């Protein structure tokens, strides 16, 4: 009886968590690409430069891993070919547990991206999450040969194939457009200046020792050094004093900080974080949009590309729009497209578009009115 209960708990916990984690990342494969690129760079420094060979294929590798995660989750729920499923599952868990431990112990990657931008975990939280999950995966692996598939062989194959196809279709759609659900701090409706402010002021608790050895806690620093000896201080609300956005900054070609200007009135940003990787198939639509809005709204191109590269790019595509510099990671976070377009009014995000969905001037102006 207890064994059957453990089987069902392990089945639904592992299957459900893998599906949830996979769907969260399937919503935003570009986010997984960015995280994998970060890991490849770290491993290239620590283990060998050959890891950089994988960096150009981070999106494809990430997509396969994401869909595999979802498929494995459904396979566990269906008890589909559990001998094979649990072996793949255990292999992935060993790899990811090592990854999260390495990130946590050596403080290499501050966020594993396990649940995308929806749920942020510290490296150690990610590691202990994997340890707990490993216990249930090991249970399924140990008893893998006793499980009977919920569906017959043919229907099981069809179900897994359908899940695989749907997974790739959803992922490719999210890449070619934008995430279905935006969990980032730059999502539509957010006011960026507010997101750059901490939600709470820090609250400290001081520890002092009295002459008789008794320790006392105080919300204020006690200045009577004769009666009290200072021991230490702890911030009680550290997580609540961190702003959601800490690295947004925009500079001119000459290096002048124009960040406050981006929050003044309506601004249409054309984001091309890397001209060497930018899609150019919709540049005519972007150029037409900029031409139609000329004189009606300030348009700024934000890039992290070198000046000579961007100058060549803008002349090649006749993009007669002033350009400014921002951090590449920040630009990737603002919009999951290269190029991407976003409309801010007094710092509030009003619109967001992939270049495949480039709006016309009327659509942009309608959001300003």
C-alpha cells in the first residue's frame, strides 16, 4: 500500500514538475538560449575553450532540451517505456544536479533558469530542489520494470509523438514572435523607473551583548558603548530591497548618459543588440515605420554592437535613426527579438513587437493617445 502511494507521488511529482518547468521555458526559448550561452562561457573559462563551439547552437540545443523535458514529464505520467524513460531522466538529473551544485559552490551562474523568468531561484535553492527531485527519480528508476503503461504501445507512441510536435511548434512560434506570457520586468504595463527602485527600504536588526553576557536584539543601533557591546547586524528584508531592474542604462556614442531621457514622453525603441546576428528580412517594414513616425514621436535605436559595425549596418539598410548604446544582456531582456520594437510612454511600456510582427504607424500612435 505504501509502495503504491510512493509510486503515485513520485509519478505525479516528477512528471508534473518536468512538464511545468518545460512549459515555462517553452514560453521563452530565447531566455534558455541566453542562459546556455552563459554556461558555455563559464565552462570555456574553467574547462576548455571547446565549449565555445556550442555557443552558436545554444538556441537549438536549448529547444531540444526543453521539448525533451516536457516529453519526459508526459512519459512519466503515462508510464511510457519506463525502462528507457527513467534512464534518460536519471541521466538528465545527474547532469543538472552537477550543474546547479557547480553554479552554487563556485558562484558561477546566479540563476540556473530552471523555471525561466517566472520563478527565480538562487543557485543553492536550485541545487536542493534537484536533490529532492532526484530522490523521486531514483524511486521511479529503481522500480522501473514493474510499471505498466497507461496506454497500449501504439497509442503511447502516438501520444509522445503528438507532445513532441506540439512542443516544437510552440517553441518555434515563441522564437519567431514573442513569449506567450511575459514574466520579465520590461513587460507591457510596467513602469521602468519604478522597477528600478527597491520596493522597501532596508530593515536592520542589531545584536548587542550586555555586561552580564546576555544578548539582546535592537532595531536601532545602541550608542551606549559602556552598557552594550556591539556583536553584529542582520538585514531582515534583504530580498525586498532589491530593485527588479538594476542595469538599465543608455549612452550616446560619445558616452553621455541619457537614461533619464528615455523616460520622457513617448519613445519608440528599435532594439538591435547585435547586428551580426540580426534578422534583416523585415528591415523594410521597420524602416517604413520609422519614416512614417518621423516628427511624431522620438525614435531611438538601442544597440550593443561596435560603432563601425552599426554604422555599416544602418547605411546598408538606410536606417536613418539616431542610435545609442546599452548592455547586450539588458537589450535581450527587454525584447526577445533582434530586431525588436518597444514603445514606452513616460517610462511605461505600452507596446512590444517582434520584427516579424512590426506594427504600422497607426497602431503605434493609437497606443499613445
